[in-house]
């Protein structure tokens, strides 16, 4: 008799002891707790042939966007597939196909397969959680919302994981612009479980996108014990806190948090943390704030990783660090490496005929062996790098070298499709601000006016937007308009400063 998980879905080759570890792992995964790694290992120590145990391990190796972890997971999954016994259920075979696609670098195919699982098995929390993260990595806001929304009515409100599912849904609502509904849903999720750091993260986004940074500061301050340490998302949520402090004009507080949490001598050099540090220091660079030796230390951390092409979003943040530290040669070297990789990938695709892994049901350009694909066939990242990653990297280099007009020319054509290489609106705003700053400094008055108008009408409560309006008015000789914009910025910033107690 095959054991089933808590929602009644069959778990082949697992057994009760391993099943308990699997359920614990899912609980920890939803709360971004470190225990997920130990519990996942315990599943396979107890039941090495567990289909879902091996699928979970594969997904965990991919969620951090770490190339080395993905390579290790790819090798482990290939070994499992060679020795795995027959008997996987239809749901499990779909998971095997999704894991195979993701390990081969086809995130969109993996996301589509996980979506098919959710349609038929809406209580499969692993399919929901993994698919939700893929939607985030690929910047697919509508699926980020509707993947979870489409499953939500199948969940009982009394289910202990219902709150975490609500938290995921809230983030999707926020990324599609439903800010009031998103905030209401995220707050309800956190009320169900104060440890729901993804729900707290969704709340933080709703405050950010509505210019409610004083409320955001107070909310995060009130719940510090729930989110600020002991989970994989704490650095990112501190980054959100820093965005609020930046709007309040408190650079000193921003740097205090940076030194204590975002990057210091104890940091492990993980990509997900380094990109937060890079994005924050880049915002300070755009505002002409001195960051002292922090820029050089961050550039060193990126250089120590020796990253091959894997995720264009990470590449852009590495370039931010290099340019900020005045290490343009390193930034240019990364760009040349990615250009060469794209050329090689194109040649490899032309040379190889597409094959199909019949057991997993996954197409791969040029073929794959046991779910493994060569680096040149990481299909999703190839498109991300070519269409978004490289133009943005080149623009950042141009900006750092004060070739502001060229930065505008590089960023303007891609600004409406930046979501194609992943991240959130809040994260991608660093690039949008780079475009505006470049336009202002290049004297592109019409472009700057258009960008400022877009920002102010979308987010009227935002000191940065009004300060940009003031600078534009100064350039156009409109002193009274500039003064009024500065007054408005100061009035808005004061509420955040009061919340910070400064």
C-alpha cells in the first residue's frame, strides 16, 4: 500500500518515517527556515528512492539561483533517475518532468508543468511553492498571482498551511498592481502565522509600491522578532527596510543596516544576499552618496564567486557592484564572457537537433542526458541575457563612465520588458531610476520629463520622485516649480523620519 501525504496524494517509495520528514521540510520551506535542508536530507536518508523526496531535493538546489548548487542537484538527480524503481504516480511523473526541465535551465517549461500539476492537484503545496518562485525568477506577474489564485478555492481555511498560501497570493496581487487587495490578503496571512516571512515580505512590497514607507517602517519594527533573523529571507526584508529609510532621507540608518546585515565580514557570499547589497549601494551611487570601502568589499565578494552564465539577474547586480567600485574592467570582462557564451550557445543550438527525454517528457535544445544539459543550453537564461541582461549591463557601465546619453539609449528600448529577466517591481526600480538619472544628467529634458511624469502619477507619495522633478525644473529654469517640488519631498520624507525616530 502506498503512503499518502497530509492532503491524500500518493508518495511512492517513501514510507511513514520519510513522509514525516517530507511534511516537516515543506513546512520549513514555506517559512524559509533553514530546517528545510536537514529535513530534506532526512527524507532521502530514510527512503533513498522516494520520488517526491528526490524532486524536493532537486528544487531546493535551484531555489537559491546558485550555479554550483544547481550543478550538484543535477548530478544527484541524474544518479537517482538511473537507479529509480518503477511505480511513480502520474503526479510524481509530472514533478519529475518539471525538475528535469528546471535542472536543464528551462524555467518556463518547468513552470508550465508545475502549473499543470496545480490544476489537477491544487493542494500540492510543493508544486505551488516551486512554481511561485519560478514565476518570480522569470518576472511573470500574472502567473505569480493566478497560479496561486486558481488553487486557493480548493484549500480549507482551517488548513495549517492556508496562511502561507495566502501570503504567496498576496505577493502575486501586489506585483499585478492590486495593492489594496494585496495588503489586506498579506496582513491576513501574517495574522494566521506571524512567522510567515513571505507574507511579511508581501506586506512590505505593498507599502513600498504605495509610498507608505512610514507605515512600512512601523510595521516591520513591530514584528522584528518574527522576520529579522533565523530565516533565509531576513536579509531581503532588511533590504526593504532600507528602501523605506532611503525615502525618509536617513542614509546613516541605511548604512548601519547594510553593515550589520546586508554585507559584512560574516556574510557567506550567497547570490541572493549579494544582489540585495548591490542594489542598495547602487541606489546610493545614483544619489551621489559616499559608501566608503563598502563598494570595494562587495565587488571582491562578487569576484570571488567566479560565476559562469547562469542567471542574468545576478549578472546585472554583479556589474552594479563592479561599476560602483570603479572596477569597470571586471564589469566589461563579465559582459565579454556572456557575449562569448551566447555566441557559443547559438552555434550549439544550430549544430544539434532537438531531442526529447521520453520518460520525463521534456524538450531540450540540442539534447540532454538524464536531465542534464550543458551550460550553453540554459535556454531561459540565454534569452534573459540576450534581451535584457547584456543591454542593462552595458548601460550600467556607460553610466559609471558618465556616458549618460549612451546609458539612456541602451535602457530606453528595454524599460517596458525588464520583467522578462525576473525580480520584482521594487528590485527592478533600481534600473528604472538609472534611466531617469542618466536622462537628467545627459540633459535629455523631454525624456526626463516623461519619466518623472510617469513616476509621479503612478506613485505621488515618493520623495525621490519629487526631488527628481525639482532637479528637472532647475535645469529648465523654473525655480518656483523646483522649490515647490522640494517642499513636497521634504514633507513626505518627514513622516518616514518620524517613524524612524530621527
